[in-house]
C-alpha cells in the first residue's frame, strides 16, 4: 500500500539545513562523538500530548542526541503527525571546541510523495 504524505504547510521549504539543539542535556552529548559527516539520523515527532511539542533527532540506534529548533518544530511537527516524512543527514559535525548548539548541522528533506 502506498502512503501519501500530506502537503507541506504554506511557505516552508522541502529541503533545509538546521542545527541540533539540546545536545548537552540528559547525557545526550555522550553520543555526539559517534556522529560523523554524512550519517543518516532519524527525526521523531513528540506525541500530541506535549504542551510544546518538538521534533527530536535520534541516532540509528534510537538514542536521542537533541532536537530541532522550535521555529522549525512549530510547522514540521504537525506535518509529521499527519504522516509527513522528514529525513535527516549530518552534513557537519564538530567537536566540543564549538558551542553545543553548533556542533551538528543537518540537512533535512521533507518527502511529500
């Protein structure tokens, strides 16, 4: 069965770059040393019961490393909950010498079937 993703909301891009936020909380930073340029990462939308739902970035192992900025989550989260598929790839990974919110840069592609 072919699943048809909903159209994106008005104006958001189908491909964009974003940093990953929240990497230093809850021990998530311990996973950053395993992320390399070009790695595929998974985007997971919070369940709808959250007050301020986020879109989380996970390793292929399932471990979370952080989340997308709220400005992106506000339009991407509802689209993903309606069945939209967003794929992420690390395009630049830096070490602890840079601020945490600049360590991982993603390219995100939203598939609309």
